[in-house]
C-alpha cells in the first residue's frame, strides 16, 4: 500500500522552482510514495538537490573524470567528482522520504 501524500504538500510545485526542479516535484507527487514526516520545504530542497546532482553528473560525464589542471598540476581528478559523491550521499539520505 502506497503512503498518502501529506496534505501539507501541494500537488503543484511552487513557482520559484526551476523548470527541472518542478519536473522532479511532479515525479515525486505522481509516485505518491512520500513519507508522512515530509513537508513541502523538504520536498523543495530534495528537488533542487536532485537537479544539482543530475547537472553535475552530466558535466562529469561530458568532461571525463580526469581533466587538465594546468601547467603546474597536469592531469587531475575532476573537481565535480567530489560534488557528485557528496550530492549522491545527500540524495541517499533524503531519498527514503520521497520513495517510501
């Protein structure tokens, strides 16, 4: 049995969300697997976090894991790799609130 969306969370995303974050909001609402303790503010943050992870992962995919660090540094691990890992850890923490 799917969890019911808490009544404090509107089905329509807030206007201040980017188009991509609004799409995530709509996905989450459509799945209707939101933990009862979640609220609209938490969902908004989760949507923005998801968008940032997707954008950073796409950048890393396009540019590769190793990039040119300049004359002094040479080839280095892409700085976005750390961001993807950190964002992914946050998504794993928050995911159960919206994928119950």
